[in-house]
């Protein structure tokens, strides 16, 4: 810390050349010219109007941050073992509020254009720093952020930032400031004016992009809820109509039993995965548990059953048309598509 505050010098020893240290501290890339950017090994951050360089990091229970303010010859290092990573942010904020009080806030921008812009920016966003081709992609299913517009042009952002939504007020062109906080939010649009990216000033290394409809958490939550409602209904229906199903012609009877098997297997798959995740917990940080690898056979079997059900349902319509059976087959297709979309089919490890 001392060496970087003194252009690479510690005591009488010049550990780094001054120009090397200065190059490491210099902004190399910015997501938005108004926001702090990335340096070499460091990233910039704004604290009460002061430009700081540093680097933080997290694991499950350890949260660390290093901040340097070369202009004031001040450095701060914090490291905590806690389940609450916000402890770090609260300590850093208290430090700067105590020794470097905040500068006046920018004025809120108002007008019809501001309200229209807020509506345009509303939607779902996800971090670009995510896995696209392996099973880790499933993590981004639960880390999307939702942006909603208020009638006055403010934005409400909810998701992985914390248990409570954050509200932002407009202070410039595609620029918003947190209400009751010190963070800023900005958007980038394409040539047609459609929003493509969202940036936070405190995350220069993690831009967000607009989530396509087929990856939006809200879309899949609704689709999966309806699908599993059909699976539960299939189990209940089979229990009440055992004799009637037994008396059906061969093709419809086979399709009905396949629907029951698919519904039961879908619910069992979810139950097994929930149990494996609960039992292993932090075990995933040191590798893929054998129980998880074994559990991944269940989605593969489900997709096979779903395909057979679709074929059986099509054949069953020749003898007996059943809208309910078709809906169960459709639910199986929906769940299969979700498994495929989020790389849960097979053993796609990075």
C-alpha cells in the first residue's frame, strides 16, 4: 500500500519504477466516461468525490477491500469473515464520511422526456460476466436485475443488490443517482435508441446487458409455474381416474401412464436437486460432488420421457382426443426447454 502511494517506493527502496506505478493506476478502460474505470490490477471508485484505486474480493464468508487515494496519501484495507458482505461497504462508507465528507448532490432532472426515458430503460438486465456454455450459466438465472419506472421518472432496481430495492432519480442524460445513497446508474443505447447496457459506477468491472426474453427470469418463472401445476394436476387426476384410464384403448392408456411418469419424474428431479444442493452446500467451492453428477442423469431421463410422451400423445389423439394430456405434454416440453436453455442437460462442467 505504501509503495503504491509513493509511486513504487518503499522506504529507501524503489520496488517499481515510478512510470510503472503510474501506469498501473491510470484508467485503461471506462464503461461510461462519467464513471470510474478499470486500471491495471486496480479499478477506480468514487467516494464522496474522491478518486480511489483499489481491488476487492469475496468468497463465501470472507470479504476484503483495498482502497488507495494517492492524491491524499491515504490507504484503507479491510477484511471480514462474515455472511454479510455489506459490512465491508458500511465500514468504507463510514470511513469516507468521517474523514472526507460528501460533496453536494446533483439536482434532479424533470420533464416528459425523463418519464419516457425511464419507461424505455425498464426491463431485465444481467451481468456480462457469466458463463454461457456450461452449467454455471444456471447461476445467472437467479442474478438478474429488474428495472421498473415510476410515474415521476425515477427508477426502481431490484435483484442481487440487496434485500431491498434501490430507487434512483434522474440527474442527467441516461444518468441516475441513488436516493438515500451515493451510487450512480447509467444506460447505453443502440443507434435506434433501444437500451442495450446498464452500468453501476461502483462496478466498473461488471457491466450489465439487456436480457433477451427467452432468458428472463420472470418469463421462466411463469412458464415453469404453469408446467409444474400441470404435473401436480396429472398426479391428482391419475389418482381419481385409475379405473377410467385402465379401460381406455391401448394408445390413450399408454399416453396417460406416460403423462403420469413424466409428471412424477419432473417433481422427483426438482426434489433430488434441492436435496443435493442443501446437503453439499459449500462443497461446490472445492469441486463437483459425486451426488450432483449422479443427479444430472435425471434431467436426461426426463427429456427422453418427455419426447416419448409427445409421440404417444399424438398417436392417442387418433383414438381419443384429450386436451389435458396435450397440456401435460406441453408442460414437459417447457421444462425440457428450460433444462436445455440453462445447460442442465448432461454434464456440462467448466
